């Protein structure tokens, strides 16, 4: 997150929880959202219909060799 902020101040939303991730996805501010694969996986397991599911998004996985798994990998 620090690197994104250094490049473009106030361009990133982070979250401390799955609830925070959901809140960030519902915002209409076009900021980059930084999260963990675990939070994303938990959100997708528990939320059947979020508006973001109907939008085009880009996922960038850091250290994907150890963090991609299960249903999330099928996206």
C-alpha cells in the first residue's frame, strides 16, 4: 500500500477485515483496493450478489505461488 501511496497519494483503500473489504468494494471512488487473498475468499464465500460481480475488475496477486487456491483461483 505504501508504494501505491508514494506513486499517487490517496489512491488506495485498505481493509483490516472482510467487512472492510466489502465496504471498499461498494464505494464508487475508483481507488485501488489492497487486500489479502484470504479476505477476498471469505467475502466471496459469504456474499452471493455484490455489484462488483457485474463489473470488470483487475486482480493483481502478489506472491501468487503461495496464495492462490480453491474457488478464488477459478475467477
